[in-house]
């Protein structure tokens, strides 16, 4: 998984921390292996090793933290 995080001024600063996770709440489990989110360049983040090991609805979660400020973005995707 990869993505770019923006604020009102463009790509976020180097102080921002991002964590990606995914799960299937209806089955009571998450990803089969733990993954780490790494900073790439200019607000870009990579989470290598993400493997959606089952078909169905997955809830993707991205946590974004900068100092005491925390935001969470979530979205459903369907793996077929």
C-alpha cells in the first residue's frame, strides 16, 4: 500500500507519522502479518507486505499523527 498525505499547504511535514492497518470486523480478524508504515518522500508513505488473504469487505484504516494532533481515515474496500 502507498499513499500521500496532504494538509492545506500541500504534502505533510516530516514530523507527521502515519500508520496503515486493515481488517475484516465481520470475521473478527485483521491482516495475517503485522506491517510497518515507512516514510518515502514529500508526504508519501509506504506499507510493504500488505496481503488481503480473504475475499470480502475489508476496512482500511489510516492513522495520522503530528504532535498531539491525531486524525483517522477509514474506508471500506471489497476484495474479489
